[in-house]
C-alpha cells in the first residue's frame, strides 16, 4: 500500500515540476513584440488564455496611455524607446537601478490584443504581483492595487489579485484591446509582472475567481473550526501536547489560506496595512515549520532526535526576528536561507522516516509520504519564486496533505486509545465487580464472624453461669443458715471451680495460638508408658459414667520426641468428648498404633478414639476443627461446651507436623484420629515417663462424675403429698445441684439428660412441674415446650426454663412458647424453691 502511494505521489509532483499539469493539447498563442493575435482563438472551445509573451516595457518610466497614443507610432502600441520584455517575469535589476541585487523601481508595460469576431463579454484576471500596479484598458483606468509612485516614500505595495471586466465598446472594426500596466516595487526582491494575467469569457473568469475564493474561504473556515476544536480538546487533556501542536498547525494553515493565492484576507480585513499582512504571511510560514517538527518529535520521540527539534525552533525564531528588523526590500536572502535549512531538515526527516517504516512503523510510513510531498512541493515553489517554473504554487496543497496525514495518524492513535480505554473500562468494571463481590463476600464473612463471636461469647457466658450456679448456691445457703459447708458440697464447689478454670485455660490456649506464641517443647518420652498412663487415669472416669473403656496399646512403642503436655491435652480432649456423648452402657475404644509410609520411609504415630455416642451431623463435620465453630446453636447442642477443644487439638497436632480427622463409626458414634511423624531419639524404647499435669487433667475431666439417675427423697414426709419434679438438663452437676435442693425441700426428682429421655419418662409418669434447660443436646427448650403442648396431654404442667442467657429476647421467647417462668443462672436455692412453690401450689 505504501509503495504504490509513493509511486503516485512521485508521478504527480513530477508532472507539476515539469509544468505538464497545465499543458494543453493546443498551446495558446503568445505575444510577440507587444502584440497578441487572438483572431483565430475560440474562447468558447479552448477557454481562457494567458497573456504571456513579449510585451513592450519602458523601465524607470511611468507612461500614461494618452502619452503613448500621442507619440503617433503607426504600427506599434508604443514607440521605439520601449523594448520587448517577456511577461510574466521579474524585471532585471540592472535595467531598473543600475546595480545587481536591488529590484526597487518602476516601469510601464503595454500589450495590444486582437480579438476574434465572436467573443461576447470578456474579463481580465490579474493574479497578485510583487508590486503596486495600475491597469488601463483602452486608455481607461480599469483598476489599481496599492499606490504606484516614482518615490519610495509615496509608493504602497500590496499582494492582491484583481478582477476586471473589459468595457463593452471595443475600438475599431478589428476589435482591439490596448492594455497598459504601470508598476512600482520597493519591497520585494523581484519586481514587475511576475504572475500570469488571464483573459477570457466573463462568465468563465468570474466562475473561476469565485470558485477559487470559495475554496480558500471554505478551507480557512474548516481549518479554523478544527483548530478551535482541538484546542478545546487539549484544554480538557492538557497532557496531550500533540493535540496542542496540531491545533496550532491548523490555525497556521487557516491563516496561510487567507494570505495565499487569492488573498482573501483583504476581503476579510480591507483596512489591514500591507506591512502587517506581509508579516503575517511570512511569520506564519516560519512558525508552521517549527510546529511541524515539534509535532513530529512529540509523535515519534524514538525516531526524531531532540536536537532536530531545537535546531528547527531556533531557525524559525531567528528568521522571524530578522524579518521584523530587516527592511522588506532587503530580506530576499532570508527566504533563500530559510529554504536551504528547511530542505535540509526535510531531507533528514525523509531518511529517518524511511528507516522507521522499514523497521515496521506504519505511522512513520504515512508521514514519509507527507514529508516527501511537502519537500517536492517546497522545491517546486522555490523554483517558481526564481521564475524557472510558470505553474501555480502547490505548497499549500502539499501542506494540506501533511495535515491530512497528521489527522489520520492522530485518529488512528486516538481510536486505538479509545479502544484500549474501552477495554480498560470493561476490565475495570469487571475488576470492580469482582472486587465488589469479594468485598461483599468478605463483609458477609466479617458479619458472620462477628455474629459467631458474639454468639460464642454468649455461650462462654452460659458456660460460666452454669458452674457459678452450683458454686453460689451452697455458699448462699451456708451463709443464710449459718451452717458449714459439707464435704459433699465442697466437692461440688471444687468441680465447679475446675470447670470455670478449664474454660479459662481453653481461652488462653486459643489466644496464644492466634497470636502465634505457641511453640513446641519436645522431649524424648517413652510412648508406651505415656499411653498406659493416660489410659489408667481415664479408666475411673469411664467406669463412673458406666461406659466400657477399651484400650489397644502395643507392647512395643519406640521412644520419640514429642511435646508431652500438648500431646496429653490432645488425647484427653478426644477422650473427654467421647465420654460426654456416650450414654451409659456405651463404649469408648482407645487405639494406639504405628504405621510406616512405604514411599518416604517415615514412621507415624496413630491415635484413634472411637465412641458409640450420638455421632456428628453430616452438615457440621466440616466445621469441627474450626475455632468458634461451635457457636452455631445446632452444632453446640451436641458439641463440647464452647467448641474450643477440637480446634486446640488441630493446632497442637499441626505443630507436630501431623493431621487430625473425623469419620463416622461403623454403626453409631464417632471416630477421631490423629497422625504425627515419629522423631526417634535413639533406637531404644527408653525415655522419660511423663505422668502428665494431673491437676490440669482433673480440670479437663471435672464435669464427669457418676451418672445421675432417679433420686428419691429420703426425708420423712407423707408420700401422698410429695410432688414430683422432672429435671431436664445435659449437665450432670446441674442435676446433682438441683436434686439436692429439691429433695431437701421435700420433692421427688425425676432426672433426664435429653429430651428423648424426658419424653420417655412422661409416658409413664406425670410430674407436677418440669424444670428444663434452654439449651439441650438434641433440641432447644423452646422446641421441647412446643412438643409437649402439641403431642402430649401434659400441657397443664407448668414449665420453668433455666438459661444462662440474660438477654430479654430469650425470656420473651420462652414465655411466648408457654413457659411458666424463666430462671437465669446463677440463681440461689431460695429463688428456685420460691418459684417452684408458686408454680406447684399457688398455680394449683
């Protein structure tokens, strides 16, 4: 594509340089010896004719048409003192002033034109001349540009074309036109009639005149609007200097259009002085060259060196300054000097753009065409100024081609930028959507975590209130009665205190784990002795809960490096969880073994605890080992208190580079196991015999005592008047505490650990009162109340709800469900007995 475009440009400009672009199949006649014979010329068929050829000229003389006629020269329009001179052509300086290099002076031109018989109205079009001039047609003054004078101080030169209509009456039967032009020049490097004069049919001449002026007016308006538009865009995007340079180039092109071929600036501002219009035209040309290099430098910073930018701007500024301070008649050498520098820089640009295009830069290829066209047009117009060519100036058209290339490249660049911005916008929208989704998800997780922690702390409060209940009860009773605390009550107090301490220990463990302060303290221990010690210590607790405890500990276990305290905590936590959820008559299996990985030859210790309890619901198995996961209400119904124990097990096992897992047992219940690598101290089985922190172990197993069963009063009261009370709670110590208070008060207590046990007992017994915990393993106390009211006929039995949650919403829920009253832990025995008395006797 670029190759063919270059060929077309070269052909077009070669045509212009050779003058062939204005050639005709029938060359027009030329004047000879001051006479132009057009009697055989057809204006209708051939069009306008250029009055070129030999005119009669008298230099350093201003001769009027009447003076020429008074000389009575019979066969010529002028006398012998006038000589033949080629037009259009600047006059020779030596003929005017007597020395070379100065074209200041004045002269008179004369031409007689013989017209054909059939012509119609004719008009004369005089293109702008480098001089002031007056045009006489048949002795009458037809038009004047500037002020013609023999004195420089009186002469006023102007660059302005002229359109003249030939008078309707033409002298003589031969139809002759005598044209006399007086010229003076004091500002230009060349004077005289330097541009062609056309003669033609009035309609054709006027149409061409109007067409050219309309084109230049339209070009000026369009360029001015585009310049203003790009300046406004630049104002919104100050960082895009290419827009600024391009807008200034458009403004310069618009101003150049007004001072170009038809000089429409004189129509726009007829009052404009000649010197100002001349300065405007020249300064615009110099400035546009500098702006062009600045624009290209900014557009191609890797192609055009910065030094070229500085040189171009410096040359343009120097030329403008010299033009302003040097007289107009002496600045011809400035134009030649500027042309030399401009051509040199343009040739360098062509070389740079060619290298860039060969390197794959398409935009450089477009500008290569534009710069080649500009260079060739500039060379043509420079030779035209030397009057070597007679064609019209083509530099403005070439510069329009440069502007078109600039606009094309800018449009492509901004189209790519717009496409990229749209892609970035879509990417940003997608990213914002993704980030918004992530933030919403994170916010949801934060809200969930906040809710879980809030619920967790409420459960911690519940866990604290429960042991506080059977701590404060005996103490208040002792203070009220003045009696000392019995050994039995003291044991209950110790168990309650240990339970509180157990919860505090777990909280501190979690705090150390989350703070990253937990470290292993490995010691070489005898694994067999370690496991046997744990088994021996746990056996009495299992026996007291009427649970079969089965152990499988190999005869051989190696001595290994472990943190014995943390390992002891993990195993006892799993055993206590199994004991908590295994009912009387169930079993717990404690299995210890070693396995070897055949691929890595690594030996592992594997410890498994299997129970026959209630198991873990499938929907909650993923949350078993997460901190605070047991704050979920339904999960907490079967879990271990605050739900911190299993998360601590996971952290401690992972510190040993192992893992802990859960899987359902074969029939019913749960199986927890962990596996950690064995680090041998030596090949023997000897090591420290770690007996564990048994005070800490007692704290861990504080809640496990003998299974509470039906407790009957031993007090000597009339059995016919003794009221029975059903107590439903999964806390054994609560059963023991409530049973002691109620039995001493003369009531019979029926105990149930679960709602299922309570419903079974209600089938055969009808208690006078039900006391139920708000949080139960399989259902809530609210659901228990609703179940009794909907299914059983015992809906007349009052129900007292015990809760550790002091929030008003809990009490409102219980009362709405049908509870008689709500009792908040911790409570005193007097408060309990008063409420029981009112529920049974007053209500009855």
